[in-house]
C-alpha cells in the first residue's frame, strides 16, 4: 500500500490552478474526478473547500465553462470544460512555471544565475 506524499500547503496553493487546467485539458470532468486525477498524479488529497472555490474563480476568469449534467439515478453533476482562453492561459502558465522552477532550482542549489523574465 502506497503512502500519500504530503506536500507543503503553500506549494500546492501555488500550483493548484495550473494543475487543474492541465487535468481539464484531457477532457471535461466534474470536481470529484478532478480531485481524483490530482491525487492519482501524486499531489495528495485536494479538499472540496479548496477545489470548488478555485473552479469558480477559473470560471469567472473565463478559463472554464461549467454545465450541469443529469446524474445516472442520482443527483446531477457540474461538469467543467476548458475554454480557448483556458488553453492559452495554461500554455502561458506552463512556460512561466518552467522558468520559475529553473530559477528556484538554481537558487536552492546555490547557483547565482537563473532564468529571468
């Protein structure tokens, strides 16, 4: 049985939006499926109290669209879909994340130069 890796919460807050967009790039999903994909990827458990407000902010920003779909014998589910704006934002954030990790890795390893934007 694998144990769950616990990442510092401030690290997760910094990367959660871009990882949610990356999950939705694979296709439409409801909140529980998004949380499960993040957990399966190794980020640990993302609680609804963190995930759903983030999904709302991403929707307000125009990066996601949400629609209610009827449930199979149960309640309906809100399904999130990445928009064109969300795809562009994800591409930009991927590039910026690569630069950021290069810079921070260099600093952590004691190097004095890094990538600057």
